C-alpha cells in the first residue's frame, strides 16, 4: 500500500528555529533613527559615539543579543525585530538606519523603541488631544514571525509620547499653554484593545495641545501640580529642562 495515512490532530513537524547566540550588548538609538549594537568589550575601547551633524543619541539600553525590539512609528504601526538581526558595531560607525532596515513607509518615523522582554507590563500612549491610552504589552505578542503590525495604537490624534510601564509611576504633563499636571499612571485604566482612544487626562482649550510628558523623579516641589481627579486643566507654570532634571520657575 503506497497511500500515506494522515492522523487527526497530528501537526506537521516544523523546522527547528535557528539557535541564536546570546551575549550582553548595549544598543543605541539616535534622534534621526540610526541604531547601533555594541558589545561591552568594544564599548570600553570606544571613544565618543559618532552621529550625523545635528543628530544625537536619545536612547541607550543594556540588553542581550536575543532581545526582541518594538519600533513604534508615527503612522500608528509597530515593527518587530530582534537585536540579533543587527551586526555588532562600533562607536565610530553611524549604525543601521532603521527606516531602511525595517522597510518603513514613506514619511514614517520612529516614535519609540521598546524592549519586549516577556511581554509583561503595559504601554502608555499620550496624545496631543490630552488623552492617554494604556494597553497591555501582550497585545503585541504574536505566534507568527510578523515584522509589522498595523493599528498599533489609536490614530485620531498625533502621538506625543510612548513609554513602557513595568510598574506605575508619576507622570508630569505640560500643555502648549504652559499648564502642568502631576498624576500617577495607576489613574489611567488599561484597555485590551490596541486602538483604544483612552481617557481624557488633561483638559485643553481650543487650539491647545498636550506638549510633553515626562517621568519627573522624586522632586517634592512638583507636588503642588498633583491632581487626584482626571481630567484636569493643571496649574500655570514655566518649564526648564536641564538634562534629566526638571525645574519649574
């Protein structure tokens, strides 16, 4: 008998995944979208990070070669890749240009780079219209090796900030009218749908927008801007940023 038997419930064996080497690396992302992966040994022997004129390093993370990366863009899309997809580099090189490396669409730019980790925690999206949406990171986990996910977040208003939340923290929001509120991210409910428009956290007048959102750290003088009820219009302020420190004068 030459006919093959097929038994119900028995899946075809898939090719085993290629074993990726795992070792510690430092990754760097520049404002214009250049990415570098540098080993600790190479970094110790390196000098200043090379960037294009007018560009600067905006993100530096210590991670591993097997780590998965999520690049969110201004077009409400997210591109998934692994650190291992990039060659080891040096500080003296510009690195890989992410929009070309991952095949971005015309006019598409990086809005945020996140480490996926074990897909625990959540992602916080803050929009110009004063709304905030909190989505579980697991919403971006896929079984198939898909590089691009559309509808990564709501597109009703331009994005201001995208940040990972492993745990709740304080957040300082400032409007284009120089009004500020201090809130805790626990006040923002999590929604399972990626495209949720979120909740209104800052009340804005016509023509005003949410201008910035930062984690201020432990700065007691900001407590006067804390609000227990959302949305809130906030208090008038003038903002001065000095590195990672924030002062209101």
